[in-house]
């Protein structure tokens, strides 16, 4: 800790010294001084608690292969799994494990399916940098969508390192997608997911286009890892402010690289912002003002609009990466999922 | 400069020391270290030039009355006025000065008015913290809207300190609004403006509601000064990063206070985020990832959605406050105004 602080002080002084020389020079990097950032006043107590958490413990770990990631993923998953039963109860949903054409998945069914949602099915791909949130740990967002939106959701428990590397997660997601569209009218389906799940959502549509498969009627990529090459202004501006991802050089970058396993990170399958969005279904994007992937999200929004795609953006006040899928009792969480549900309801046929 | 740097270094060290104690404490302010922020790679050269400008000269001036603001406003206006003829030429519009029921205004007419826009009229209220951009200096955004969107625009050159204080600007805007709705079907009108003009746009609809006047068919408040009480996370997170407004305690705060002249800043007329948005027309909001008013904008977006209003948000990559109304040759500028024009075209009747 002392060592880290010394380095930080050194960096701060270097930055200030550089600022002294460069302050008036156009195009030079802007030297932004250190600042103390309180929890914003205009959020709910529940969201304030999440925003006020210290930087994620071990944000700067760098596991170099799937075997090294496994204990990290297990520890995180165990903590998350404990929260799932309470969520299931509060959200009035039920969860069944299943296998779809060999791919592990969960079926999440709300106790009350509204009449207009009776034949609709949503496909969910969870987040976690392609290495985290195996099994039930990937469920919270699926539960929120099912509970707040009254939709039936199929959540893909895709393969991750060390079990398999790229394109295993993508393949598993596509296997489920194909199975769903064999039994459900695609115009009654949507795909959604957050972070790596947001990138997978976009990649699934790109792949469905390439492979001539049906497209969903709408998608909801939440704060997508749309650029794993670290291009995007908020990678810098929100570094050390986003208390979840913390830094473009943190754990999540390593997770994506381990999954990519040497595959080109600029391939739209791994950085979908570089994909061709022509013909995409209506898209609703979610991010937060402190999100390290704020730029990744708004860049996708703009590119979709340039491709003529209907695309709606919502940005949560004070929220870091994916904090809208943490606490189902936060009114901000409900608002995000009700907005997505409204968007899906508008674009899916009955 | 040396003195400022010493203070900044002291503050940085204090912040780091505080961080040392508070790092693991939930709810404590987050200590964000100093950082060097380059111009992002994923913007056009024109926008990169604007983003790469040093912090606005004299951002920390604090003129205390209208007389003290006047020379500041004049100097700024003189620089801006020089850019207007080039904009008029490139955008193929013409500008006439006029007076509408005693209020100074400009009529901006594009050389080509599309058939669907023939009977449509937009009302523009310029920005500038209620003290800047008198006369032609307030025109750029009106020119962009007329040029890119092919709409006829009436731009209100409202009274500002020292000529008059609150509610003079609001009154002038409402006088023009009433005049326009006497001759134009309100379903064929929209109101737009940026910064103080974004706040005025929202305040005009609040006042029209209160006074039982017709509402426009759509509005486009750009990065509205929707909260002059300094609530909003980005007032902190984007401070010293936004190179236009720079700080919640900078020049713009003083400008708003001089205009308010002691009137309660929490009045929705001056902080429209606290207004009742029920029944508002469809609204398109614009901001940027580095904008000091990013939170002011996303909070309005959420409140509109909670009131059941159709509301669309666009966020410019890397942009500080209102940088989309600087350079008509930047593709990002065109994209913003084409998006607004598309929104207006969708919601205004022919």
C-alpha cells in the first residue's frame, strides 16, 4: 500500500510538472489534477451504497491463463450465487437448469407472464470479461429482466477459459440462438447482455448476419465491451473513477485476452464497434456517467445511428460499469430494466 | 502559474494522503489521482482540435454584476461574430435582423427549404450563461440547424445583464413564442438551444404549461444548465477535464447568478430539472462524455422518461460542454444536427 502510494504521488507530481509546461499548448494531453469525488447526492440510498464502494479489490490482478482465472472466477461466483435466491424470491421468477443442443443454459420464467409476452423469448448472455460469472453467478441480469419485464428468458451459461477459449462462448451463444429461432418466431425474440455479454449480443447479430440466420426483433447491449483494443476516451477519463473496472489495464483486459487466446482483438467478434451495423435490429444501450466503457457505449450508439438503426441510449447518473445489475431493490435498477422492457415491448410482435 | 501549481501539488498530496486512509471505507469520497488525458483517437481532426484546446482562458473570472460582464461578453462576441459570415456561406442560409413584439431576433432562412419544412418554424434560444453571446454571437447553433436541417429558424436575441436581469430573457423568449404560435400551427414548431439556451428551452415549456399556451411539437435542449444549484455528479467528475466550463465554480456559475439577481436558483425556471415534465413534447438531448453538464443532461433525460415523455439522448465521444456548436465542418457537428433534424421531422406535422 505504501509502495503504491509512493508511485501514485510520483505519477501525480510528474503529471503536474508536465502540465506546467503543456498547459497552453493545443493538442497536448490535458493535465487533470487529483480530485476527491463524493457519492452524488441525487441517487437512491441503494445506488449510493454501490457507487460509494471503494475500488474493486484486486482490480489489478493479471491471471495469464484459464487455469489462473479459475479460482478467481470461483471465488467471485460463490459470493454472487449467495445473492441469487433472494433475487429469485423478490422478483417472483423461477429458474431451471437445462442443456440446449449441448450448451448449458438456464430457463428463467416469471410467475406472471403478461399476455403480450406469452410467446416471446429473450436470450441472455452474461458478462464477466469472458472469464467470470459461471453458472448461477451469471443470472442476476436475467432475473431482473424476467422479473421487471415479465419476459421468459434463456440465459446461456457459455464455456469460458480454462474449459475453452474463443470462439467457444460465441459458438455456444449461437447454438442457443439457432435453437430458439427454430421454435420461436424471431420477431418475438430479443437478445441482451451486459459488458462481455453486451459485446456478445452485438457479435451474435453480426454472426447471424454473416451466416444468414434470422435476427432478433431488438437487442439490449448494456455497456458493451465493444472495443478491446482500448480505444475510447473514457478509458482514460474514467480510469480510477469507475470503481468496478477501474483501469483499461486492469483484470478485465486480461480476461478478454485469455479468452481471445491470440485471436485479433480488432476482429468485430471481439471488438464489435468495428463491425458493420447495417440492418441491425432496434437497439437499446445502457451505461453510466462514471463507466469506463461510457465511450465504448456511445460510440456504438453513434455507429448504429449512422447505419440508420433505431438506437436508444440511457445513461445512469454517477454509475460505474454495469452497476445497474447489482441491486434489484435500487429504483435505478428497476428503471433501467423497465426501459429495456418497454423498448422490447415496442419492437417485438405479440 | 507557479503559485497555482504549488497549490495543485499540495492538493494532490493531501488527496493522496486522504486516499491512503479512506481507500477501503465505503461511502467515503473516492480519491482519484491526477491524470494526463490525450485527445481521443476516435474523433475527426476538426473535433480533435476543439477537444485538444487548453482550458478556456479566464475560466475562473468572477464578474459580480452586469456592468462587469459587459466587456467580457463584448470581447467574446467580437471573436464569434467574425466566424458568422463564413458559417452563413458554407451553410447556405441567410440572416435578417428583426424585432418581434419589441424583442430583438434574427430570422435564419436556408437557401433550400424542403417541401415538408415549408410551414415549419423553429425557435432558437442561444447559450452563454445568460450573460454571453449577444447579437450575432448567439447565431451559430441557429445557422447549423437551418443549414443542416433545412428549417426556418427564429433566434431570440434576448435581454441579458446589464440591460436586464431575470426574468427578462425568459420573458423575451415567451414573447417570441407567443408571436410564433399566433401565425404558425404549434404542431409545426419546435424549440431548441444549448446550455443556458437548453435550460431556457425547458423553462419555456414549463411556462407555456403554466400559462396555458400551446406547446411545441418537439424540443431539443442541448446540454441544458438544468441545475444551477451544482447538484450532479459530473460537476465533480468532469471538473478540470471539460475545457469549456472547466469548473462548477467557474465563470458560468457567476453568469447565472448575475442573471438570477437573487432569485431562487432552485426555481425550475432556473433549474428546470426540478420542474414537472408531465405532458412535455418529445425531447432530444445532446451532451458529451467530458461535459461538465453530462449529469445535468442525463438527469433530465431520466426525469422525462419517468414522466412518460419520449426522450432521446445523444452523447458525443470526448466532447466537453457544447463543443458540437463550434465547427460546422466537423462531421460530429453535422451528425448532431442531422439527428435533431430527423427527430423534429418525425414529430412535427407537415
